[in-house]
C-alpha cells in the first residue's frame, strides 16, 4: 500500500525537527480545551503524535485511493448541465473518503467538529493530496473559506455552516475575480444591494472561480455604490441556489478535475461577513492562506514529477549504463531534488510564521492578557510576526510555483519522448503545474508583494536574527557566504531605491530572488545541524547562490533601464493575432 507521508522522509524530518511548542500553546489555548474536549492533546508531544497519525491517514488516502484515480479524473473532467456541475467520478469518490476520515475541517475549532490543527500541518496534508491529484487539492485546499467565516462572520453563520464544512456536506469557493477585475480587486463591480432585513441581493458576474459550483460562496462585492476602490467593497456569504447560475466551465490546459466556473448572480440573497467596507481587507487575509496553499500544491506536483523522473532514470539504460549515471542527467535530478526541498523548507517556514501570527492575534483579542507590559510585548511581537508573514507568504508562493514548473518540465526532459506521451503521468504534472504561478496572484504580483519587505529591512532583520547563531566548521564557512550575499543584497537594494520607485520595481525580481535564496540558505543551515544529508544540500545550495547573488548585484548596480527606456525598439509594435 502506498503512503505519501511514510514514503517522504523530508516531510517527516520537518514535522519532527520543527519547534511547535508556541504554536501548540496558541491552538490548544494552553491545553485548557481538555476540559470540554477529552480527545485534545495533553502536551506538545501528544499534539505532534496526533498530527503524525492524521498525516499518515492523509498519506495513505493520497497514495492508495486518490492517486490511482487521477488519470481518469484528468480524462473525464467535469460536466455542466442546466447550470449545475457534476464532478468527475474520481473527485466525488475522493471527497467522500476525505469526509469519512473527518479531514474536511482540518483547521477549524473542535466545537464545530474540526481537528483544530495548525496551518503548517494542513500545508503538509495539502502537499500530499496535491501529489496524488493536483485538481482535488483545489477543493480540499479551499478550507480557508471556512476559516474566513470562523474569523469574521456572525455567530449564527458559524453555527449554521461550519459543522457542515467539517463533515464535508458542503464545499466552498471564494468569488473574487471578474471579467474586468482579475488581480485588480479594487475594480470589482458586482453589486450588493441592502434590503433592510439583513439580507443583501447580489447582481453581476464572477469569472475564473475555482469550485464555483460549491454550496457556499464568499463573494467580494460593491456594497457602497458611491465609493470607488477598495473602500466600497464588502464580503458576503451566498448559498448556491437558482439565483446563482454557472454560465460556463472553463476549458483548461490542466487541473481538469477542478471546476473553474463563470458565475451569474441574479438577485442572489446573501449575508454580509464581518464589517461593511472591509471586504478587501478580509480578502487579503484569505489570500495569505491561499498563497501558502498553492505553494503546497506546487510542492506536491513537483514531488510527483520528480519521483517519476527518478524512477525512469534508474531503470532506463542508454550507452551501456543507467541514464542516472550520465552527468547531465545526474545534475538535472540533483537540482530538481534540492530545489524541491528548498521550496518545502521555505513554504513550511512561511506556514509556521502564519500560525504564530494567528495565535498571537487570537491571544491579543482574547482580552485575557491584562498585564500592561505583557500586552505591549505581545502587540510588538505580533507586528513583527505580521511583517515577516507578509514577506514569507508571497516569497514561498513565488519560489515554489516557479520551481514546480521547472521540475515538471525537467521531468519530461528526463523521460525524453516517453515523457511527452500520455502513457506517463509527467505530461499531466507539466500541465497541472502551469497554473500554479498564475492563480492566487501571478509570480509578478508575488514579487511586488515581497519586494517591500526586502527594501524596507524586514528581510535583513530576519537574516540578522538567523545569522546570530555561531556554527562549527564546515557550516561556519557556509554562514560566512550568506553574510557576503547579504552585503550584496543591501548594496543592490540601496542602488535600486536611489533610482526611484520605477527602477526599484524594475529590479524587484532580482532583489526578491536574492532575498529568497538567502532565507532558504539560513533555513538549510538550521536543518544541517540535525542531518548530515541536509548539510550536504546546504553546501550545494549556498555554494550556488553566492555567484547568483553577485550577478544580480552587479546587474542592478549598472542602472540599466532598457526594458523601459528602449521597450519599443526592442519589443517592436504589437501584431495582429488570430
């Protein structure tokens, strides 16, 4: 029997090497929940044991049940008839199994039937489900919708919907984008009209809505007709009904088992979630979790593609030897494995920091911290953690999804002509990978989101904290290389800022690439103290990032603006396309 948790030593390494003490304390409220819920953990070790048991269940379901259905799901897709969507058979069967295993309320409180697990454990589960079938993750991984209801909605809405989310009786969707408002959410036009009895009526169109056929929709709509921009928007909860019509299913390159819908709202009744005019704020809070979720999805796809390439390279013989012994192929496979583990390290760290932010926020809002000095310290820590989370989440999404696309492409390269054929799953992984660096914010938008934390000093502050540790040889030499890279990053950031906002934007990707490499380098150093294998990986990764950082530094210091200044001459005029 295949088990995607037990066969992945790196996920297990992270679970057992990560210090979860503070996070468990926040999520279990100092273990006080034991009074009401007898099955809650009695200690941090007990909590980690629970996490491992559940992850093993997810791993078994992913490997033994979901993965064997992925190919038929890809071929079958979803069906739209009379405004209603029917899932592919394998998707429906897998959702039923996940529901029976009580896995559809991963992070929700126990009072509603949830597991009350931290996001970092949910991230590990998302990765394994994505490795089995990336399209299923787009439904299983939408539990952040229920989290948003839990965080901001009125109590009666929580009582009505959250238990049903936990049992898997309902699924959800976040309906944000529109035909003329993709990433620019401030331009949302869908209209919400108040009726006077707590019910609002929604009218308009949403497009590219993942699982838009779900029973519960969180809809970003314009509640203030006289207010343009983000201040005119609110979030609404709308149930699926004959007032919400799926106009079409998108015909997509990949993730065929995930229905991507265009929705028409015709006086659809809805309830407001949280405060009026705070829709964009709530949407951004939802987006942070979504970024980590897509990063985890990318990890799962990349791991699946790598495993196929690794197995093929070991069994395929050419020129009298296994192709894994051909230097070019060996180097390709090595780089694939290192970058997967780099992305995993960054994504799990980002998720861990998000958990700390959530825990600190809950504690701050609980009213139980009465000592003035303690409350001041908590607020200060919360601000610092929030800034770090705002840096790490787009950084993880950007790095992991770009990595995923390259690994999936390289997997086809390892298999050669066979990889291009549908007889092998790597072509599906390649198609599924391509959406990851587009939806929930393109890579370019993730860079924009992350670069502020790089040029403002948030990244350097974290590097300084991580760099305080003194390492014995040979790790000490690697730490010295990271310090050199930090100096180049500081110099490059200074030059970019001196060139003005436009030049900073032009250099943003190189700056974020440098900062991401350094962040991963420090995380690998931490891991290297616990694992000889990780020390080998740290040596390779840091050794390769150093010349890359110097190159980016030198390029930024030139002040070259040809991408803007000479755009017309280089790119040429637009041509008509069919």
